[in-house]
C-alpha cells in the first residue's frame, strides 16, 4: 500500500514522516529518469505536497531531502551531510539480534545521557547502500562500526563517547 504507507526521512535535522513516498519515488523514477536534477526535485516536491503539508519555509530542505531519497531509491546514494549530533542506524530486518542491538543502544544512550537520532533501517535496498553483508549492522555518524554481531555494551559506550566527542 504505497499510497498510505508512511516512511520517515531526515529533513534538515528532523525525522519527518512522508505519506506515499515509495509510490512517489517509483513514479518519478519511471517518468523522470532522463531529466535533470531540478526537474526531478520539483516533481518530487509537487507529488509529496499533494498528500503531505510542506511548510513553505522548509521547501528547500524538503527538496534536498527528497532528492537524496530518490538517489538512494535508484541505487545512487549521496553522501550524508554533517548536521551535528549523533546519528545512529541499526541495519537489519528486525530479527531478535537487531532488536537487541537497538534496545542496548537505547539503554547506553540513556545511561550516558546522550541525545541521538536512533533509526532502525529494515529496508533491504537502503541496507545494501551501506555494503554490509551481515546483520545486525551498526552505523554511527555514517560509519559502519559493527557487522553481524551485537557488540558488548562496554564497546557501545566507547564508540558513542568517541562519536559524541568525549
């Protein structure tokens, strides 16, 4: 049900739910593949705006974020931009190991009182963009730090402190 499914994407420093994003990406990839970036961005923004409220002052942020998601969708990811703060991704289909890693991360973040964006990526295409061959995988600030295992909490503490700058 691509028309009613909500997918979260990062717009600026916020995670925002977009209704119907998958079907929009499919449509734009099919109909605009040979067009330049500006035309693709406008097509994405126009279609997203039909079912989602886009704050006028955030249109440029939406445009950039939607184009980034489009590039991922067609298998050409753009490098993530540094937006400050910890960005943590657990990559995996939602198996018990993936869920355990996510829970351990939440516990360690709470213990260290570190603010972070923690996302569990279950989409196989997005996981493939990271080039990992096992799950769960852990990505901190764009860098893959573990694959195929749940690291000990002591290791998570060490990585998170280092990534937070202390």
